[in-house]
């Protein structure tokens, strides 16, 4: 009888110890299966760098005379255009502007891309009935803060407008591109993606 009682007590103690061991199981103490993060099925595309032989650079100053803020850093906005693009430059005391045409422009032809540098730039697609905005976003483009609005014109052509600024303060760049064909759209996207800003180091 005493032996049977001892056997029951030992069995109960073993069961309690086993349960306590399971409750204190530490998953970090043993090898575990590894799983890949399932973020998305889409491939993240990396923008290609346009080949230099086919293109030439165009620059426009960042800060206008008399527009320099005390904390602003002077510099130059630059962008790259193909040789087939015709560019006209307009410059005043308050802004600089580049008008880009696909090939030689015909009379009354409108530019497919307009880039303007000024202390204060106004969005062309804002409160303009010719532009139907379907998307907007904020992102970093080549180290520049970029605000983008995109959509379609009343004639059905896709457009994108960017307002870019740099950390040094000073002037901003407004870029508006309207694509009349898939070829112009591809060319405009390459021009917009090439925009960058370089600080003026001549005073160092």
C-alpha cells in the first residue's frame, strides 16, 4: 500500500514538473524555422542612369540676385536633355525658365516641358481647369524634396508637375511636363528624373 502511494506521488510530481517545463519553454533557446518577409509580389525597379553620349546637360542658377535669404545656400539646378530637344531660356530678375520642345518647334507649338527656378514658384495645375489631378505624392528625388501632382489634361494627355527644393533653402524649381505621345512621355520622365542640385563651392 505504501509502495502504491509512493508511485502515485512520484507520478504526480513528474507531471507537474513536465507541465512547468512546457510553460517555461523559451523559443530562443532552440533552432527555429526561418521565414522570408512577404512584402509584395512586385519587383522594385531601380531607375537607370541615362547614357552620357546621347545627352547633354543644361543648368540654371538656383538663387536670383537680390533674392538670397541669409540662411540660403547658393547653387545650381541641373537636368539632362537629349540632343533632339530644343530648349529656349527665358530669364528675368525674379526667375529663370527653360522651355523644352521635341525637335524643332512649329509656329504656336507649346513646349512639352517647362522648368522654372524662382524664390517662389506657383503650381500650374492648381485651380486650372485644363488639368485633372488623379494622384499626388511627396518623395525624395536625387536628394531633393519633391512634391508631385499627376493626371490628365482635358485633351487626354498625361501630365506631371514637380516642385523641388533643397535643404539649403533659397530658390525652388517647378517642372511641368505634358506628354502628347508615348515617346515624349518616356523622354519627359528621363528629363524629370535627371534633375539634381549642386551647391556653389566657388567661395570655399
